[in-house]
C-alpha cells in the first residue's frame, strides 16, 4: 500500500476517547490549553489568548501537509476537548540534533490528568505509527524536570540515554527550561516492549 494513499491520522475511538484531526471547532479547547498556567509549567512560552486562532491555523495547515500534527483527544461520552496526543514532525528555526524525526507529544487539560489518558492515546498511535505507517523510530523530549511527561514516555517503553540530553537551541543555559531529556523508541524496541507487557494496543474500529 502506498503511504501517500493512507490516512495518516484516522479517527479512532476507544471505550472512552475519540482521537481525531484538528477542526476549526477546537478553538476554545486550544485556548484553554494555551492559557492554563498548570499546563504551561514546562513550556518556555505560554501563548497569549490572541495567538490561539493563529496557532490553530498552524495546526490545520501542518496536519494537511504532514498528515498529522499532535491529534486531538476528545471525551467520547461528552464530546469535550481533553487535549492532544500523537505524532508531529518538528519544525524549529534551529533544527534539533536528532532531526529529521517523528515526534510524539501530549498535552491535556488538568481535569484529564491522572487517568492514564495520555498513555492510552499514545499506545494507540504507536501501534498505528509502527505497524501501519511503518515508522522506523519515534522520539519524545521534554524539560528534564517534567517528571509526569517522562513517566508517560517510560510507560510507553521509550528509552532514555542521559548522554543524549540536550540544551534547547536558543534558550539560555541558566534557564531552568533549557535542559531537555530525549527518549527514543525504535521499531524493534516497540515490538520487544509489546511482547514484554500485556498492553492491549489493539486499534479499535474508528
Ligand atoms: C504529561 C501529561 C500529558 C500526563 O498526562 P496523564 O495521562 O494524566 O498522565 P498521568 O497523570 O496518569 O501520569 C502518568 C504517570 O506519571 C506519574 N506522575 C504524575 N505526577 C508525577 C510527578 N510529579 N512525578 C513523577 N511521576 C508523576 C503518574 O503516577 C503516572 O504514572 P503511574 O501510572 O505509573 O502512576 C499531563 O500531565 C499534561 O498534559 N501536562 C502538561 C503538558 C505537558 O507537560 N506536556 C508534555 C510536554 S513534553
């Protein structure tokens, strides 16, 4: 099957979640994420409320170009916007040393934290990424102090080599948000982790 013919971000439903592309109706949800200081604790820049429509436009254009851009997570029962989780192709002014790469990232409204939602969504996208899109490797990175996010990476079986920790380009080295931990998951490591755990990574019907 040709990659170009695949929907790289299909709508997927689990018992409690809907994973899907960004839509213009997600403006309020993105606004909530952008303006919540708890959510932004480890982000270098909190986007101003005025920037949210532009940011949504960027997400929509990027998902059109790459096929995905950190897809949305929605509460299946209520339709409420919970945040995002999934793949992205990073595009920074100063490339990171491991680019080009497929990044996996997540961000939830605080009410959705602590329920395993990021891990559930990420596991589904990993299966899709490695088994359908035939990715060779997925990376994830965060500020070293972001233990919640690092725990998600560890639960996904991603591997951290401290020798690959890096200073984010353009950030002062004395800035507490400069130092980042990089986690990688190769196709081989993914399948090994799958065999070693009882994780149910069945992609439910959309
Ligand atoms: C990171 C985030 C998506 C995690 O979402 P989540 O699905 O609610 O994850 P959980 O709260 O279930 O936590 C995942 C794990 O981290 C652990 N954890 C939570 N807080 C922790 C802390 N302060 N220190 C260490 N581990 C912590 C949890 O115990 C859980 O592990 P367990 O299941 O083994 O108990 C969510 O916290 C978030 O959106 N944060 C703000 C945005 C962000 O930082 N995104 C990442 C940018 S790279």
